[in-house]
C-alpha cells in the first residue's frame, strides 16, 4: 500500500472533489467508509439533497477550525489529505477493511490518536475499488493544532504492518537515502525539450561521473565547471571556504528565463559537497599514483580488487562502515566501466551502473579510507582511458557479478530492501552483458587450442588442483579456451600447475555454472604478471611441498557461502 499526504486550505474544495463523478470520470459510487464518530453525514448515501448534505459535512468538519478562527488560532492550511492505494495484485478490500485501515492511519499519524476524545475530525471517502481518501481538519476539539509531524513515515510504517496482517502485497520500502525522482512537471518539460531524461537525472549522472574521475574535491569542482552543457555556481562561506555548489543545464530555464538550479544534495544525498569532499579527500596522492602494476593493465588490477570484495563483505570480515565503503567503490568501478568500455557495450553498462547507484547508499556511514586499491585503480583507468577489449571486459564482468551478488547478501542481512532490489536489477543487466561479451574471446582462445598431449597434461594439473571439480571443468564447453590460456601462460614462463592452484584457491568454484570460464579469466589475469624467475619458482615449489594444504599465497577463498547455498537466481556462468 502506498500513502500520499498533502495539505490544503479549503475543506469544501476537497470534499467537492472526492464526491465529484462528472469531471472525475474515474470516480464511481463515492461514499463514506469511516468518520471521526461514525455518524458523519454522507452525501453519497443520504436520501436528502446531495449538495445540502455535502455542505453539512463540510460544516461539521470545519467546526473546530471556525472556533479557532474566532480566537485567532486557526492555521492557514488546515486541511490534511491522505490517499491510500492498494496494489493491483491485492485482493478486493471491503468497506469495513478500508474503515479499519483509515482508523489505524489517522491514529498512527497523530490526526486522531486512539482513545483521544479531542482528536481531529476526519472522514474516509471511497470512490474506487483500490483506494480511499482521508480528509481531516488539523484543529483538535481542544482547539490545539494536531501533532502530525513526520506523518508520511508514521503512515508508511503502519501500512507496512497492515500489509502483513491483511496478506497484501508488501511494498519495498526505503530508508530515506534514495535520490529524489523527477516530478511529473520535470518529465513533461524534458519531453517537450527533446530530452530522454529529466534535467535532475542528467545532472545527477554528470556530477557522479565527475566524482568518479576526480582525485580531490578541488579537481572535482574544476572538472565540473569545465563540463560542456552545464552551469556551476560554487557557494562560499564568509571565510572563503567552499560551502557547496549548484548546477543547472544550459537549456533548462524557468518561466522568466533563469536557469533551474539544483544543489548536490537535491540530486542525491551522497552528492552534497561535504560528502564528496569527505570521500575524495580520503584518496591520498600516494593512493592515486599509478604503480608499476597499474601501468601494466589497470583493468587487471581493478578485477583483482573486485575479486577480493566478496571477502570484505562476508559477515564478520569487516565492520559495516568498511563494507559500505567497498560497495561504494564497486559503484565507482561500474561507472568507470560504463565510460571506458567498448562503445557498443557502454549503454548496457550505464544502465547497470545507474541502477546500482541506489545500492551504494544506506543509513550505514561510510569509512572511505577502505577500498583504496579499487578506487585508485578506477581513477587510473579513467585518467588513462585504458582500453578494455572483449577478454578484459569479460574478466572484469566475471568479478563484478560476484561482487554484486555479495553486495546483495550484505544488504539482505541488513534489511536494506530498496538496495537489494537495485542490486538485483544491476545483476540481471551484468549477467546479460556477460553472456553477450564472452563468446567471442572464448572462441578466439579455443581456436588456438594446443595439441592434445598438452591438453592431457592440463587435465592432470586440474585433477591435482581442483579434484572435486576437475571432471566438470574438462566437460565444460570453455575447456578448450582454458587449455589455450594455460599453454600461453606456460609460454610466458609461468608454471601452469602453479597458476591453476592459485586460481582455484582464490575463489571457490561451487557457485559457478561454468568453472572453466572462471579459471580461464583468472589464468589470463595471473599470466599477465611478470613470470617468476627460476629461483622464485623453485622457492614456490618448496613452499607448496612443505604446506600441502596451502597451495598459494592466498589460500582462503575470496568468495564464500555463508549460511545457505547461493540461490540459483544468483548463479551465472
């Protein structure tokens, strides 16, 4: 159930609308289902003249308002209007059901608390099967104003209880951290101007892109002010320190031709200047400087950081503030991918990153000093415009999908319903993109399949490294691509058996529909590193022999299942 609460000045105007069946063609059989005392006159059921009965109802509702006016204590906007709508899938609710719902809502919101004889006067009108309207005057019988502060939240909490008790569709409710949606007027204005999105949404994407690229708050403002198509107004304190900023589109003006400005917090709660500054100032110059590894392939570094993210989000491995920081970094990584991926893949990645934008915010505070490796690598990718071919993008998506699944589980554990829904939407998009992206690079690898004798040796390595999954990997259609990746790694000076052990240890294969794909991407990424010297390889062999239960430097799997096995919906590959 959804409640919408507004205020007004005219009791007569609201009652006239609720009982109108001529201009409002969707109004059928308007009538009262409940009132403050159960005896209010009903213009829809009265045998007397409807207009006369309606005037009597208005007079009764306004009784305490008129009394307060004589004392100079009546509020200017004394009308309280709450519409409550059921979901289209809900069962038919009777008048008695709606009457009970109305009484509970006016009690919960403070309009007419249960057991309070001085509560406000109110009526509930039904003129359609799926919703009612509650009209109340906000002057109590003791002539004090009603205490209905925060009425939307209290009504929403009561409706959540009603949904459970009545067996109705349970609406996914938020935590007041969602970005404000465009108004109907903004959407219609955008259509008239030929824009696919409202100005609020366009500016939100532009500002978020600038945050993802920037390495400091100063650089953020510099990039924003030099972005084509928008205007930026930086606000300062009297001391000269920056207080905030507002942005507007060049072609978005009001009726007098002035720009329509939006502050950062109006675009999204995490886009206010203080929050942006807190986020970016945690990126020290050292953390954003490209390392030797970054210079080799920052996409590989981003993928490696994403592979570690599920471990950080696993219950007990990090506090909530740190976990929230890792989810924010995942959002930045998806945004970076949507800006730098091959052109024909960017729209799908943009949709996925835009959906995940809702999942990066919750009531949990963010400790931005965590997840620096991923965040700094994202900025290297964006600064250098590092290319991502099909294989690199497939590798990145493979890790990103697992990271999104981990974020879903974390949000589920914390009962962040809207964030879970947003992450599920992202997961669906990434899985579809992954299936479109990987066939070509896998086919190219399979075409270079090594001789059968080499493949047979790889089968032996698999039975040693992953005995529980070896046959599943060998039977996998992507096995030819895996043998090629192992052969290429061997040609580059790596030990294929050692790489297989590392790859298997760093992520469990239990949840993978195609373990050969998982191993292929990981082998390719590991093989991109400089090959160890013969002396280092001998030391690795001795270390493995001494600790047979620990086959590589990262023996703990970075993806674990906690509690229940992953649902089939979340499995992919």
